[in-house]
C-alpha cells in the first residue's frame, strides 16, 4: 500500500530570532515569496497558516506520497 497518504512539512517564521523562513528539514527561504514559489513548484500544498503569538508564523504544507 505504499504511495498512499500525505507527507507534511512545517515552515516557521519568527522575525524576533531569525529573519528567514525555516523548515523543519533544514531548508531556509529568504522571504515568503521565495518559500511559496519553491514549495509550490515542488508539489507542496499550503494547508493553513497559524499565528501562535507575537510575530511568529507557522506554515503547514502537505503533498502526496510518491
């Protein structure tokens, strides 16, 4: 049953500690436009954006498993 389901990715933006957008897999994006473009081209779908407090943002992405 391989290939079914989703892969998930979270990208964090916290300008108080780091001006870049950081994914949990170690990828960094210099701005939001670069992040949206690169992840979109790679097949990631933006699910939602969460604001846990302050200026911090969490971007939740998913894409189908290969």
